């Protein structure tokens, strides 16, 4: 006997009115009707409805969905593959949006005790801590993240100036070492890497050797970080990365 329009609507989470509209425009015509004219849907109808709802969720207009589903060269597997790729693309975009929102939230959090004028005085148009916090959240674990939040919540303009000055001094040290031809695995470069790790520990959270390795990878894999370091000197991001890894090996006794 198939399924009634009410049963299909309940199962699919749509309204009876929606199913009637789909029938009226020829997008989903039930396979049968009762003697009294009531719509009856079979399993093939339900499968088509599922495809319709998938494409609707992906933002396709009904007219385009009809063309896609009525393509004689596309079978069910083709549709599933297409939907999988579309969903993967949407997931990537959503992840990028989440990252952007998290960075915006972090920027708000970091500047909670600063006026706009103070924030610009300290950071200009760039806030290095928001990227450190993003990396920490990825690799540091929940306890470290809470510790970072607890610390920065009480920081004043003078605290941020002190932190920034230390970060700038470390960068200058790396630039000078690289310009002098000091290998990244040399004690001078490794000492700067260790100073970098300790500055994060002192200012934000316990930056373990493992977390520091993760930061090093981020400096060369994320264009935002690479650009930040390479503005100071071309190739600096890679140099800092190599120095951090060399120092990590030294700290672990390798």
C-alpha cells in the first residue's frame, strides 16, 4: 500500500504542504494514488525525497535539483559522491569560519583590560598573542588554556608592553643570528628558542617541549605565522622552526 503523505512528512521532517508543493511542480510525484485520490509513496519515492533534501540542505534551488535528479547519466552512487564532495567543501568552509570566530573571540579576550587607544599603543594592528593562544588551544590541552585565560584576564597595559618587548627582543636575536650565518642547531639559536619557550610559559601557559614543537610546525605551515616572521627577515619562520626543533631535541637529551 506504500506510505501516506502524513507518514512521509513525519519520517522526513518536512510538512505535508512541502510534499504537496513538490508534487505540484513535478519534483516528487508519488508512485500511486488510492481510489479516493490520496497520495501513496513507495521506497523509490522516499529515496528521491532523501536526495532532494540533501541538495536543499546544500543550498540548491528546486529547479536545479530537478535537473540534477533527472539526469539520465547520474545514478544513486553518483549523487552520493557529489554530495560527499559538496559536504566536504562546506565542512572546510565552516571550519575556516570557526577558526576566524575563535581568533576574533581571542582578540576580544586579550584586550579586555585595555582601551582601544591602549591596545593600539601596545600592539598596533597586530596582536601576536591571539595566534599563540590558537596554537595553545590546539596542542596545550584544557588546563593550559584555562591557565592562559586566568593570567591575561588581569594583565594591564604595562604587562602587555613588557611581554611585547620580550617578544621583539627574541625576534631581533633570531634575525641577528640568521644574518650572521649561525646555524639553527647552534647553541646561540637554540638558546633563543628556549628563551622563546620560556617567555610563553612566563606570560601565558606552561609551554612544554611538545607544545613548542607544535608551534614550530605552525610557524611554517600556516601562512599567517610565516608572514609574521618573514616580515622581520626573509626565511625567518623556517629558521625559528628549525631552532625550536633543535632546542626541543636538546631539552629531551637527544
